[in-house]
C-alpha cells in the first residue's frame, strides 16, 4: 500500500471532523483505506468508486478482519463518513457520492451476514478466530497494540534494554533536510564544521539535562527530554500529542503547560514533526539520537533495506522487527521487483520447513499476489506444511483446488496458533480476551494432540493457561499431556 496517502487522508479527515464537530472513527476508516490500497488499486482518495465499497465491505473486510456480525453497522457508518468527506473535500463529485451512499444502503443489511459467512473467511480467520486481529493479519512486523504510557520512563541504566533497529534516511537527504530546520536558519553552525557532525552536536546539547529551559522554555521539561526522545525512538511510530502532553505535565510537576508552545519549540529545533493530532521524530532526530547512543557506547542497530534482499532475507528482516510503515514500503518495493510467479516461488521456497512465524509472514505476502502466481502456488500442494495455505490461496481466487482433509484442518489450526505465540507472550491479556471471544471449541482442542506439528505441545500449553473457560482450558492441558507423552514414545 501507499502509506503516505493513507496517513495524509486520515490526518485531513480528523481535521475535517473537528472543524464540523463530526464524530470520525479514524481507525475504522484507516482500515478501509488500507485494504482498498492493498487489494483494490486505490492509490488516492479520488480512486474510490461506488463499486469499491461492494468489494471492500462484502468481500475483503469479511475475509481479513475478525469482527462479530453485529459490528457491521459501525463499519458501514465509518464508510458513510468517508463518503461525506470524499464529497466535501472535492475528491469525488456529488453525483458519485450519491451513488456511493446508495451502494452503502444496499450493503448495510448484507454486511453482517458476510462477516458471519465462513465462505468469506481468509485462511487465518477460517480456521477459527482465536488469535486476534494483529496476529491473524500477521502484520508483518511490527509494534502493535496500544501506545505505551509515556509516563513509564525507560530504565536509567544505559543499554539495559536493547534499542530497536531503525531505518535511517540517506545521508544526502539528511544533509539537505538541515536547511529546513528553523533553529539552524537562525543559528547557523560553524562553517569549519561538517554539517551532519554539527547536527549531532546540536542533538547532544538538546539532551543535556543541564539545558536549564533553553530548549522548551521550562527547566523541568528540558531535564526529561532524553526519556521522551528515547521512548519515541523506541516506538518508531506516530504518537497522539495528548499522550506526549500527559507525559510532559508529569515530568514538569505542573498542573498546566502550554503543550502547543512546547511542541513548536521542539519542531523549531528540528526534532519533532507534528501532523494533525499526532507527532513523531523527524528523520534528522532519529539519525542524531542514534549518533548520541553510539557516542555513549550503546548498541544502536540500523535496519537494512529489505527491498534488496532475497525472500529469506526479507522474512528474517521483518521478523527482527520493522515499523509498520517501513515494512509495508519494503514489501511493496520487493514485490515490484519481480513478477507474481517469481515472488510466490521465492517466498514459498523460503517458507518451506521454516518456523510457523516465518511461514506466516511469507504466506501473508503471497496472499497479495494475483492469479498469475497460480502455477507456483500449486507446486506446493505436495508440501505438508504449505499445502493448506496453497489450498486456501487457490480457493479464494476461484481456482480448482482439493478440499482440506480433517487432519489438514487440525494441523493448520495448530500452525496458526503457533504463529500467534509471540504476540500471546507479549500481551497475554489481549490473547486471553480473544480466546474467550472466539477460541477453538473443546472438541477441536481435544484432537490437537494427534497433530504431527513441531509446536503442538507449546500451542496446547498456551491454550491451557490462556483460555478463561475452565473446562476448555482443562481439555487443552490434558491434550498437552498426551502430546508430550506421544513425543516421548
């Protein structure tokens, strides 16, 4: 997808809603725009057409999103808001907008059934909706879930928590960006100094706890900037300005601060970019912070450009953790460098025999490919681990495919739960909630111990400690015992 246009559209939509006192479900609209971009060739707002919503809400959304049928009115309402915005922003004509509203009127009574119809389910969702949206979509990579509380500052011990790998802008772009930093325009660096080296020194100064208010205008805030920037560096994502405001109020020990003025100061220093009601580090800030970490002897890895990697390198790079926007950009560029058949062949070869999480990432990317990859996908019907995924891929595109056997359905159920284990360990409460809402039934769990899958014991133990229903959890623990006994024999 083109992340840039979606981000800009959501920022503009939020501003439009605030100006008109219209309630905007920005997260739901973002999801619709993301899927329209991924699967329906919508590359800007003007590409939306009336028929886009039929495919989006009755096919793509039910296949990709785990949501109860009763949530359909909320999604349709978000689509109506999007249409209102498209019309008033001039992205589509009022005639087209009226046609879109007519389509949504027809979709509204049908979407609940589409969400409940197993024929519409994607591979992960069709097995049983037990893992949760972030894991089931295998959102390749990437810090997911809620934004951490910035009040919980990182440990003071340098290097005690490893820093994530970051993607740096090319040095020529960074050097060019220096010209747009207001501070540098007013306070030009020493002309005997190399520009980026001078910038690194400026960043080190900003992080000096003895700045005494020269950065933000408030001494206490200056003292806490290292922790703020460190957290933003680790998140590698846009953060609501309200969250930053709450954090600043806490460290300033004042009941009221001028958040806008503080953010303006940080933007003037070239460290923060504010877009709508979110803020993030500038590329210059990321580069400067990494240089500062290195100067302190802290390991600060740099994320490689995955677009130039082979399939195995792409998968391994995504597994190491890449921010969502970067991951999507890398995947799109990786796919653009090869045809659908070539891409499928490379990815499936890398996935064959790989751990469940790696296999899941590969399958997720293959799921973006069109029917031109049929031959290469069909080649993997003889691969035990990839056969169920290949069957689903073919079936979803209306191509001839054998049915899944009962044993294969059980195996791939275990496989998808194995894919969810890292996310479950990271946030066990969310996993438990998802299991309570839509976990596998007891009779399915009772049979899982028979599955010849390398992760079956770990999966059953995870279910045994995660499922809130005591009877079902007990069944999982018994099945885990049987699986361990079977492995010993």
